[in-house]
């Protein structure tokens, strides 16, 4: 079967997931590529993948070994009509645990047919210059491997006459999934003295919990700790000032500094 259309479906607050699935798509080299960005709240729309010649690449970050609940909610609005899909999880150099299996289950519930999967490393949300956690990932080598992964997917699908010829995908993980641990009711703060009220932070927030007026206000109960607002702030005014977050970042930086490589499943 020849893949003519590839649809990129992703939740990517800091852009790392998006960059990898775009490289995978370049390796597949279809006739056309379309994107559905599920990151922002207005992304809750209906999408139908109508043809078995279409392929979706579905990407999401890993938070503490799981897929963020918001991803499942937004994926639940997609109708796939049995189209093939590739699964991609991005984790911060610790472990991805049950996330890839969880994403696979989400995809199947949306009526996709998973044919390949991958776990790639991205710069951790809590990374700072003082506490580096997978800095600069995905890097050029990661993206090269992502493109090669896409080429392998193209070969696998080209070798099959129809989608049913492709065997069911097996990925690591356990069910019931790892229980979600406690998370503090906290969010990044803004140093008002250097904030220029550009509203970049509000514009990238996946939960729309940041508002800009005379000051920057954040509804901590809705924050998912993606840190997109911190990474985009042009003046460095947006920071984590929570002791729990800082302790986790220090633990990750100390114990998970050795480089991990992408893992793929075909």
C-alpha cells in the first residue's frame, strides 16, 4: 500500500514533539502532509481520516511516565475510520514507562490502526542552564534517526498490499497503567519588574490559564507543568519558584544525565 497523505496530530507545548514527527514525515515522503495541532484549547475539532492510503503520526509528551490527560480528551474528538497511524512519545531522558502503550490504547479507541511506534528524548520541561536535563534534545542526530524511522515506515507499508497485511503493533508498557503520583497545586510565577506584558506566555498555554492585565495571573489549578510559558518568555520573567519543582529538577539532572537514544517499534 502506498501512503499518499500523512496527517500530523500532536500535542506539543514546547515544540519538541512536533519537530520529531515532522522529521518522521519527511522520511515517509508522502505526496502531501497536513497538520492538526492539539496543543491549544481551540484545537477541539472533528477530524476524519477517510482513506486507508492516509497515515496519521500521533505525538505527545510524557509526564511522569504517562500521557497528559488533556491529550486523551482532545484525541477523543478525532474519528479515524480505521486509518493507519504511527505513535510517538517524547520523554525527558528518564523513562517513558506506560506512555507509549497508553497512547496506543488512545489511538485504538479513536479507531486508528497502529503500525509503528517510537519513544524519543526531548529537553525536559524543568531543564535550566543550572540544572540541565537533556539539553537541546531532540538534536540533529535525533532528527536524523526520526527521518530514518520514517523511511522504515514507508518501506513497511509499501511492502503490504493492504493495511490488514500489517501485523498488530506491540509496544512496552503495562496495564493498568502506572498510577499518577501527586502533583503540587502550583504554576510558574512572573517577576513583574522585568515582565514586558508581551502576552507570549498566555498565547502558548495549553489550558488557557494565564491572563494578562496590570499583572500576570495564573490559575494554578489548571496548570499542567508543561513549562511552555517559561521557555518562551523573552525576558526570563517567567520562572518556576516552587521548591517541589526545583527538587525534582535537581534529582533528574543528577540521576538522568546519561544520554538515552530513541527506541522504535515496527
